[in-house]
């Protein structure tokens, strides 16, 4: 029993230690415990026990080895996962795994892209609403759908997602279905997403930069450190003539110009290599050999490591700009017709001459020269011949004065000579006489014409008459007008008495500026009569001015001043309105067949808006346009033929008639006169005054009447004062007359009474001048 109990106890311990083993497998143990030595069964049991122990140890070793393998494998997997996570984190990428049936998305990646909690699973609904930009979501879903149903091999999309900081960033997401069920339905899809915000920004900047380079008007070239071309923009090819293929790899010496020495280009490259920048003007040679002047800026470009990698050159072609600057400088300082200094350069040189004279205590003389009757020659031969005459006069002047003296053209036919280091007044007078003598020889205008013309000279001296350039020029000009008053072809030296006329002109001009506001102007009207039946056909309105300060001022004095100052525009508007008001009143008294003539200045036609004003007045006053006749002088029309013809055509469209006043005093081209939209010629009174005494005036008058009728024009003779003049004009077939024989100019009321009382056939008595 004891053995048995002991055996069971051991067996019990054996179960506990090794598991449930049959007792028959332990003979050694039994034998070892049997009293009186080991029997065969005990040895067997002992062997079996040893084998069992070995097997248990072996199983434990296997189990331990597997545990170590599992632990090592799990550690390796964890390490790989951590490395993957670190790699994704470092690259800014994420890995995503979409369980399609479960509608869950697992994401792994960098916190800056995914945010905290990125390892957690989230539903695709949350992913749509929280991560993807609403504007991009439809496109992403469409691309996913196309891949899932098999239309595309790979899903790929660029869209915006919200990162950990709540900012929208651009990502490029790529993925693929990696598991499908037996029916081909997708079960799982995996892929990666990469932050491409910086890449897109760089691409956008690159595209913008490329577009800017393509659209630039400046040539841009990228050059390596050996000064070989790497790339050029289209403007480079347009400016230099070389295509990109022709210059890539070529040295920039390809464009070097012969206008710079090799040393110059070497210095430029040395500065660029030493400082990394160079800018300046440089001549370059185009492909066709033509040379251009460029403003060039060259700068170094450094790479991410801060090392110089290449140079960028920007070339702005300033050839035309420089040429234009030179032309502008020339135009600003020289007269384009004669090549002489103009007023601006003259003032500058005269100022320097005065400074030198003050320092050296010497004199400076200014000679102001005007060609006598140049306007007549210009009008008779034409403006082209007049220009050639001015050039010939300039050459004659330069040949007469010294090489150190300045000859300038101020404009028109006005020239100025500045004499420096003047010894005495007699020396200046001697030079003036030499100039007058030089012009005794005719000037060659062209191969067919030699023209004789004389100058009038005015002289002023520094410091005798003035101390500044403006005063010297003004006083010389004043003296020149005095020379013209003395009969022309002479010279006059300035003195203070000459200022009286200038002061008088200034006084008249000052009063003239106030005349309209003061109501000092008035119109008078001179009737005109048809010779065929003796009817009064119309009147000419004439301007008069009675100044409160200066008294009655004749039109020959104030009208030129009004034109010079531009006041004629305002005065002309008043005359037009006043004359049409008078026409309206007369028509109310039954004078419906009377026309009214109104004189119009050239400035009104060129700078005013006569057609528009006339339309407005006709509409406001209700007067007929065909009872209005605008009169322009012959010389005015011919001096500004192109401009005035356009305005005259506009006036003709309104319905008014047009007359050429003072005809015969100018030098009209009959061919051009035929093209003008005129209705009437008015023969100047200078020819009518000596009509019965001067055969030339008779011939001119008869010719003008015949010519006017041949052109289909109405001819009116002005200044008729006698029966003899009237009889001659009637014999020559003149249409109408105007003058003191019929009536002097009358105010509106007296003129109305005169017209209403006039009977055809009445011989007018000449009243006292009005």
C-alpha cells in the first residue's frame, strides 16, 4: 500500500510537472523506488522517465524558440512600421487603406499632413466632409468611381485637403484596388498621398516666370560661368536675329561689337565675375551685322547651396530711344528747316555770352533781322519756295558773320545774330551794313528762280541797353520794327523813344481785354446794292470799338492785336451773335430778302468752333442760313489752305454763303481758288479807289470780274465812292457794289431806316462818314 500510495503520489507529481503521462512509461522510476534493488521493470520505468523528461525539455525548447521568433518577428514588424511611419512623416506623405465593405479608412503618415489621431480609422463620410475641399470633392469621387468600375488602371488625383493646422494644402493621391471578391467586387483599396503644395507653387511660379520671359520686350539670356549661352527668350531672337538653337552652347562673344575694344568686354566680364553684377550701355552686333545699342544688366544666380551657378543678362534695345533722344535734343535746340539754333539755344548762348562779357568787361550785340515782304514772296511762289528762300538766307547770313558768332532763327522770317567781344558801336554798325550788302545779291531759290529780298535790322547792346537776354532780344526786335517804319532795307539802333509805340500797344491790349465785359464794342452795317436792278441786297457788319479810356480805336489798330493775343475768338463769338440778332429784328420788320455779311478771323476757323456755334444760333434765333454770308480774307485762306478749306466745307453744309474779302491783295492760286466752296468775290477797295486813274487797276478789276464770273461767283466791288467808278463797274458787268457812294456804315436803326426808304434808281448822296 505504501508503495502504491507513494507511486500514486509520484505519479501525481508527474502529472503536475509534465502533464498526463501513463505510468507504464515510467519503469525506471518504479525500479528506483522498489526496495531491495532495481528490477527489469524498474529500469524500464526509469528509462521512460528520462525519455519523458527529455521530451518535455525538447518541447519547452521548441516553445521557447518559437516565442523568441514571434517576439523577434513582432519587434521587426513594429520596427518596420515605425520606419515606414518615420519615412512617411519625413517625406510629408501618407499611406491610406480603404476597407470598402466596412466603409472605413485607415491612414498613416506625417502629422503635418494628417494631424493628430491619424492612425485611427475613420469613415469615408467623415473623410469626405472633413478632409477634402468641397470644390475638389466631385472630381475626386468621379476619379475613384472610374477606377473602381475598371475604366482606369490606377486612381490618381490632385486635390486639396485640410492639414493638421487647418490649412488647405494640395496633395497628389495615388491608389489601386488591391482585393476583390469572387464576383470581382472591390473589397480593399490602398494608396499614398503626397503634399505637393510647394511643388505646385514652384510650378506656378515657373510658369509665370516663363510666361513673363516669353512676353518681355527685353532680351533675356541665361549664361553659364564660361559665358556660354544656356537659354534665351523669344525677344532675344527678335532683337539679335539669332534663334535659340543657333546660340545655345555658343560663347557670348558672338554678339561683341566692333564699336567696343576687346579690352572693354574683358573689363565687363571681370567686373561681373568679381562682383556678380554689371549694368550699362553696350553696343551689340546682330546676326545680319547691324549693330544695336543696348542697356544691359547682368547678374549672378546662386543655387540652393549658395554657390554661383550661372548669370542672367537682360538686354533692352535702346537704339531707337537714343536716336529719338538725339532727335528731340536737336529739335529742342535747332531749327529743322535751316539747321540754325532756335530760340531756346539762342537764349542759352546769349546768356553765356553775357556772363563772359560781364567777366571780361566787353560788349555783346544782338542783331534782330526780318526779311522784307517775305510773305508776299512766300504766297506768290508757294511755301516750298519760301522754305528754300529761308534756307538760302540762313546760309547767306552764316557766310557773312564770323565763325564765332551765333546765327539763330526765331521763327518765320526772323533771324538773330549774336556778336561777342564787340569793340565799339561802329564795329556793330559795320557788321549790319555788311549784312545788308550781302543781301543785295539775289538768293537762289531753285534752278529757275533767283529772288531779291532785303532785310530790316534792329540792334541792341549789352550792357548799354539791357542786362538780360530777354530784354536784349525785345529791344532789338523793337528797333527792327522801327527800321521797317523807316522804309525797310536798313538798320536801327535801339533807343528808349522806340518804347513809346510798344507801350501804346500794351495799353491798347490791356483795354481790349476789358472791352467785351464793359460793352464797348458795337456793330455798324454798310449796305450793298445790285447793279442790275438797284436793289439793296444785303449789308456787311463792321466792328467798332469806343474805349472808355482811349476813345475811338480804329479796327486797323485793335483787330491785329486781338488776333495776336487770341482775344479775337471771344470777340468773334460776340460779333456773330450780335449780327444774327440784328438780322432777326430786321426780318421782323419785313426785310426778308436782306443778307448779312460777317467777317470771320482765321483764328476763329482754326481754333474756334464756328460751325457748331452757327448751328446753335440759327436754331435759337430762327434765322435762315442762306441769308448769312461769312467773309474771309484772301490771304487768310491761302496761308492756311488745307485747314480752312475743311472748315469752310463744314460751314457750306449748314447752308450759309461764303465770300472771299479783299480779293486781289494776295497771291491766290486760281486752281486752288476753284476748289474752295465760295460764292462771292469782293474786290479790294485799293483797286477801286484809283479805278478811273490807273490803267493797271482797271485791268486788274476787269480781270477779277471776268474770272469770278467764269467760276460762277458773285462779284462785289468795295469802296465805290463816285459815279465814274460805278459806271466802269457796270460796264464790266460787276454784280454788286458797296461803298460811300451808296452809304457809309450805319448803326442798326439808321441802316434799317435807310434800307426801308431806299428806292431802286435813287442816286445816293454821300453822307458824312459815320
